C-alpha cells in the first residue's frame, strides 16, 4: 500500500530555514527534491491558501478569500474526496479549527484537533498525538494505518504575528517545530513519500499581500521514487500540491484541478503508475 504524508508548516519563509537551526528539515531537503521559490496564492492567508492546496484552484474559483469558510458556488471535489472515492483512507492532525472545512463530511477516516496553536508547545502536542496514532496503528491496529496523512503545525505563524517574521522568537519557534517534524518523520513507514511546504510567508507581523516575503514558500518532497538533492527548475505553486499528492497515491487528478504534478521530481522522470 502506498503511504503519503503531507506536512504543513504555517507561515514559514524560505529564508527562515537558512537562518534557523533546523537539522531535520535540512536533512529532509537533502534527500529529496525542493524549491525555495514556490508561490502562494492571493490573498496569501491561511484558509484561502489551504483551499487552493487541497482543491488545486485559486481563490477566485473556490471562493474562500478570508479565514472564514464559504461554501463553493460551484462545488469542486478536493484531494480528500477524490481519495475517498477511490477507497483511500485519510487522516488529519491539526490545531487550527477552520481546517475542518477542507473536506466534506464523512470523507476522513480519522481527525485529531486541539485548539492549541497559540501555545508554544501546541505543535509538540500535535506531533505526539500523531506519533501515538501511527505507532498504535503499526503495532495493534494495522487497518487504521491510512493511505494519506496530513499534519498541520500552526505555531510558527502565531509567533510571526506575535513577534514579527524573522524575529529571534520566530526563528526559535521554527527550531522547535523542526524537532516536531523529526519526531513524526521517524514514526512514518520506511517507504513513505512525504511532501512538506508552507502556505505563505510573512513580513513584520502580518501577511496577505503579494509581496515576495508573503508569497515565496519552501516546497520539499522525498521518498523512494523521488530524486535526491534535486533543485526543482519548474515553477511550483500551491495549486500543484493536490495533483502531486494524488499522483503519489496512484490517483487520477480531478479534471477541473488547475495545477500539475512536476515530472522532474521523479527518478528517471517517471510518473507513478
């Protein structure tokens, strides 16, 4: 069974990865394909970004333009609906409640939410619960091991708003989240494919504009079929995430999705069969 994990590190700028001590993220980058110039969408705000990530269309199409959920005027299946329709199971671990609307009801196999993204240890709790779930599934409940795992870490964005993007407190929180990322990575199956990126960056104590500080994001992917230490030449945006994850899950991307899976990330330029 293919196992695919997607990590979201909310509010992480690419240059923060160069300035902070992030050994787990650095090691992950070196064993996969990556770009530090992937693009967010406008407005570069968390919920519009996530709807573009999971539905592969810009906010002008899905209609979510603030952090308040708005049902689509023309409904479009997202990654979770496509996966569920093909018999794949998906689980979510997150600490920002509006993300509950990323999929329609009865599409997820399991979801864990705790309102703690304003706490310094909020992502630690999310990581610990994710590891506990994975270890239990691998040892005693193998049927609970999902096809797709989404892990959202929200505290770096909180520290950006509280202390300023690229401040010392912001960078130290990123280092803490790097440790969270490392703990969950160690619990994943050895043959997992993993995608990690941010939704937006930030400047001063805010984000949401089309400034490079807000729009530029890191995008990294690794796994058995992914090139190692490969700098992605093609332009990447948030719209490309759902098609890429679908390809790794051996799913056909929905016809209305506007992004694409970058072929160059695969060894021998081979798309999943």
